[in-house]
C-alpha cells in the first residue's frame, strides 16, 4: 500500500491517525492553491516554515515574511511596502496545516463528490472550549483512499474560508534567503516600520 494511502474501510479515528502519521513531522510546506470562498478564483502558491517564515505568491503580488519583517511586493506598480510583524496572523492556510493535528479533534467523516473527484471530508473541532485560531469547524478533504489533502475549509462562525489544494509538498529544503527581500533599484519603497 502506498505511503499516502489507507484502507478502504475507514473510520474517523483511522483517517485521523493516517493524517497524523503523514503530517505530524511537518516542518516546511509548499503548496499551490485556489481560493473558493470567500473570494473565488484567487490563485497562488505558498512556501512556509513552521517557524512562521513564509512566501505567499499571488497573481498581483508577493508577500515575504522572515518572522520579523513583512515585504509586500507589487511588481506591476514597482512598489514594496515594508512593515514589522507586530503579531502573528491567527488564521492562514500554513498555520492551519501546521497546527490542525494538535489543536483539533476529529468529529465525523463524510464522502463528497467535487467535480470528478471522490473525496472524504474529515470534520474537526477545536480541543477544549475555545475555538483554536478562531476557527470553530475545520474540514480537511482528502482524495478517497489516501492522505492527499485536496481541499481545506475553515469556518470561523462568520464565514467559511475554502481553499482547493493543487499541489502539496512537505519537509522540502527551503533556502534561507527565500524569506528575505532587498528592493532593486527603481522600486518605490514605503517603509512603515
């Protein structure tokens, strides 16, 4: 059986255990995604370390964070805004991926068809009384029979944030200079630190 597969006879516990076996040692993540809700069609990629460093690339911009400084680069406008990281974001796709195995407990599992794909949705709720990261319900959609994450849905009680995952790689070696940025000559710099 492939390393990313599990038995066709699945339970909430067995699916969660399979996810834990595959993703619990995750230190880095690289993914390509498309947002579904609340903004449909936003396409991007993310490279992140569990430490809080990340590079988020969207159609019109690139956002780089070294865990202290954030560079918001808008190439079409030849502009970069620089700010200090005052507090870590509470909800983002990388934070969800790095913490869901520890901050949430599995509740139920359902089968779904999304387009031509047959998926399993593992619903998770925060451990304890408070919503972890403000998320009250998290659903991780897996390709049926595997641990390949195809979609993530995070409900904070006000809106459902949904991302389709096109490609997901964990624990790849990310170069340290990936998380820094030096504006080239001719780039307008707005320094808000």
